[in-house]
């Protein structure tokens, strides 16, 4: 069995939960060997808290660390592209938090590098690795709910005063922070298809980023998805997939521990940890870590749960929604 040696880029809350979750697996599978942050003090504290032997100020030293097989990129949205590119160019596999980048152009560039260097790269759409999603995929592929014709999902939290969400310089907005979840869900329902029409509406905040967004995505064959995200109010976080012969419901669709099927409720308890998590159901982050390990052990450069093509399409959809609302980042004018 491959022992995957992890480096961590970013010492924030999500990195804390990721390391904590992954350490619920036996150390014979995953080992954290280094962490890097913008300041040495932050890296040192994170390393001490999680029992990680090496800590670095800045990401260059992490990229050069020969003991690191793969890097979990958990820093802020605008840093994802450069950090991931740095790691790939130094021969590291990467699992990068969503959104992978700020736009489709950046996303395509990273996958080009990964494919050229034959390195594993995965956007950390952790939802796709939950057992509830795997079971839903089985039910849809087997035809047990008939032809899927409709999907709906809402996701919202009062985050209007959180800098990483409201600030344009931090890659903010409901679309990139929350919209990535709702868009991946409807993409999951209609896997392999692209919408033929997208109708978008929403509101901007005083900083010029989107505080809410809703969209109707029309697909071929009478299929349709209705999605909404808000960084101003809490929305009921249920995802629904409707087929001609049955309905699948995902309570807490972004990190579901149960799936409601036509034949009853299927429950999927999470791993337990003695160390508290900072976000809901974060123990489920272990699923994407193990997916990365298994893919690398098998010599794969992408996961079937969220392929490179799907990740690029996800970025394209977020670009379309932002454009419709008039949200533009400086990186959108970047050329490669």
C-alpha cells in the first residue's frame, strides 16, 4: 500500500480540518510531513498543533521539499493558481481547494501542466467523494430512478461581512464561494451534458462582488436545473435529483451523511476524531484525501469523481454566471 506523504499550503481553518480528517486514517496510508504559510509563525503553530515535523514561510521551500509527494492547497482563492502551478512545476501532485482557480483560462492552464508532467491534479470538490454521492451515481447509472430530468439545489449562509467572500481582491462573491457547490451538484445530475441555455439573475454588494445568484440551466432532452446561492441569508441546503421513476434527496447536499431514495434512507456515518473540527461534517474531507491516494497509487492523473473536463466545465459555468452579473476579476484579462 502506498504511503502518501502530504505537504500543506496554507495554515487556515480548512487546512486544519483537512489534516484532522485525513489523520483519522491509519498513518500507514497518509503522512503529513510539511506545512507552509505566509508567515513562519503561522506555519510553526500549525505544525505544532498537528504534529507535522517541518514548517516553512512561503511556498517555494515546500515545493522543493523532496519528502513531499502531494500538496493540499488550502490558501485563499486568488493564490490557488500560482501555488498549484508552483507545486506542479516542482513535480508535486496536487489536491487544490475549490474553486481551483478564478476562471476557466487559469483552470485549463493548470490541467495542461498536470497532463504534460503526468501529475495527479484534482479540484477538491469533496462532495463527490462522499458515499452518498457514490451511491446516487450507482442508482442513476443503473436506471433505478429512470431518466433524470430535473435537479434543484440551494446553498446560502450570512457571509456578507466575511472579507474572503465580499472582497474582489480576494476572489470573493457567492458564486465562487458557494456557487461552485450548487453548480457541481447539477453537473453531477446531468453528467456528460452541457447546458444549451443559462438564465442568470442576482445582486451585487457594495464591493462589486455577487452576494446572491440564481440560475436556470436548460439541457437537451427536456432536462433542467434550478440553482441558487446567497452570501446574505441561510438557504435550506437540500439537493434534489428527479428521475422519471424516482427521486433522490440529499440533506446537507454539500457534505451528506444520508441519502433519501425511493426505497428508504441510507445513512453513512463519518469517521470520529478526538480533535474538534471547525466546519460541518469536515471528517468527510478524508474521502477526497483517500481518493487522491488511490488514484496516485494506480498511476492516474485525474479522479473519475471530478475529472479534469468536469472541473474545466465547472469553471466555465462560474465564469458565465459572473459575467451575467458583471463581476470581473483582474485575472480575467490574463493571457497564457
